C-alpha cells in the first residue's frame, strides 16, 4: 500500500492552510485519525493569536505535534494510518535559521532528513499534506539574510514539489496544478 504526498504552496492568505484543513476533515470523516505537525514558535502577540486561531479551527480529537526544528523526527513519530498535515515549511526553515550558531550544513541536514522522512512515510502508506509559502514572487530582499532565506525556501519548495504526488499553487482560494515543466514541453 502506498500513501500520497500533497504539496500546497502559495502566498499569505492564499487558502493553503484552509485546503489542508478541508482535506484533513475529509480524512477524519472517513474514520482516519488526523495529526497536525506545526512548526510555529509563537514569539509575539500577533503570532500567539494566529496560533490560537489555527488551533481553534481543529477539532480537539485531532493530534497536534509541535516540531519547530526537528520536523523529520515529528514525521517519523506519526503512525502511517494517520492523515498528516505539516503546517508549515516556511516557519520550519525560519526556525532553523534562528538557531544560534547553526551552520549552513545544519539546515541542509534537516531538509535532507525531512525529504527522507516524507518519502519513507509515503512508502509505508501514510498520506501527508505539506504547506509552504511562495516567497520568491515579491521584491528582492534588501538584506543578505532575507536573500538567503528566500533562496533556501525556494530550493526546499522545489525539492518537496519534485517528490510530491500532487502539487498545487494556491491563489485567492483557488488551486493551479503544478507539473514538471519537462512534461509540458
């Protein structure tokens, strides 16, 4: 038996998390346990309020794992018979970059472990939805850290999209399927 990996990417308020929630609700209604892996570290009032709102959107019987940095370990801890939502890679990468004295290879090791965990989960029959932001369509960041973050997230998004069974770009609550460009040429 093989699971599916779905990748939802888009800008802020594009509908990615809403769609992930709807997919989890559909799994729940068919009797499949649901686990949310969240990566946010609520460090200010605004983020604490966002986390509270997202938590309130989920039924209390769903499982929640907080994995701000050790995302691969969190994925590996979720049974394959659970529908898994990971929200989101954007904050996961930001958290990695915020770790004091984190070497660049540390981020690479975490992302490699993440990709391996996603593929292992799918091969064991686990269905997963991964949410991430597209940050490469805006202005050119004016700081080196901003440019590194944008580039690293772009590479991470490409890597997850490449292994996903389904990849959707979310815009205004609507989805555009993302396909390998070589298939279109």
